[in-house]
C-alpha cells in the first residue's frame, strides 16, 4: 500500500466514532489551568467525554498532583497522567488522549496585608508589655512581605517568645491561617524603645561614700540601652554606699551600690519571734554584721543559745518559722 493510501486511510478513520477506533473515552488536555486549591484532579486540567457516567466521574476525580505554591507554576505531562490513571485502576487503552502534551498549572496568590499585620503586631506588643504606653515607641516592624499566600479568608495569631521582656530587639512568631487552615509560620522583628526616668549621678562619688539626695537626679533614658539592674527610684539609693568610684552622668546600677550594715558584731538587739497570735521577744547579741533582709547569727542572752534571725532594722532581728 502506498504512503498516500495510508495517509488517506488515517484521515478517513479520524471521522469515525471513538468506539470504532477502540477508544471509549476522550481526554483533551488543556494548555493551561489555574487551580487554587490542592489536590489537582484530572477534571481541573482536561476535558473528559465518554458513554459511562460513573466511569466518567471516576476519571474526573483522579488526583494528578498537588497544586503548586501560590504564585508558582507546575507542568504536568501526558505520560505522567497515564501513570496516574493506571494507578487508579483505569485502562488507558480505552482512552484517546488529545490536546496539549504538557499542562501548565498555576495557582493564584493573595498578597500579604502588610499594613494590617504591622498594626496587629504593635497592638500585641502594647497589650502585653509591662510599660506605660506613653513611655514606649515601637519601630522597625519587619517580616517577609513578599510571601505569597493561598487565596481565601486570612487570619493570624502572634505569639511572643517565652519570657519576653518587650524591650529592645524583639522577635515574635506570626502564624498564618487561610480559611482556618494553618499555612505558614514566619518571624516578625520589632524594636521597642522605653523612655523612662532612671537615677543618674550628678557629682563624683568615692568608693564607700554614702549617697545623699544632692548626689543624684532623675533623667529620662531608653531602657533598651541600659542593663536590667538599672535603678529607677531615688529612694532606692539614698543612704546606701558606692561600691566603687562613680563619675557624673553615670546611670546607677544595683551593683554600684550597697546598703550599709544595720547590725554589727557585738551589737545588742531585740529578738522577735511570732508564733501564731503570740509574739515572743528576747535580748540577743549579734555574732556577725548584717544588712536589711540578711540572715545573721545571734546569741540569745537568756538561754545562751545561738540562733539564726533576719535583720529587719537597726537593733531588731526576727526569727522566721
């Protein structure tokens, strides 16, 4: 048979019904398809026709692949589709494939609502921080704003780090949900500045020098740039002594000052013991110096026994039960 006769025979066959060609179904692949959810089913990327309604529905619901990430593209070839059909138990010999050899599958993306998220982050910080709102400024709220999200109803939850102090550079976890389903977790950075009054030295203080009211003043400083043991109340330093030489304009820290001893070795003190509704007192002699709140050894002069008591003031110690 000549090549011209063969070509003519094929042309004639193309006009015959599919059933006469040995194919019960036709599957025409689309060149492109947009699928905004997972998974991608065959009906998303192809037109399917055939006599059996039940089998047609089965073929339509065959899962081909997962939808690409939002804003991305994935290509699905006809050979891969044949494999998926066979895995689903469908005889591909009864299907006539036509159309595109590769389907370009895209997924629509939603843009991050950056302004709303930044407002939510600031609200979260201000609602949980220990500072007064008027003392705080929040800057540098940043995250990956180029992130593409699936389309749908967006919601989010902002979670701070454990033991977050809301001071200086802060990192929070942003959990993103679309239609109630968790899709991503990203990190949000922010810088929290807290302007508050702190105790500052006015004139030089020598080592062991007692601190008087005239030696210090309150100045507004950013707590984020200061140590956590910065002193913020003048009354917390008055009467204390400097542990080292301190120069003017220095912001005081608790490590720079020490309270003087309230009792010294050999001092006679009143020992107080509270037992329920009763208060018992006795006279004692201090065996070691101690500051307010410290535990010291005391000799009960009545019984000549040595006990441990807490210093509460000049000349007074308390026995804790």
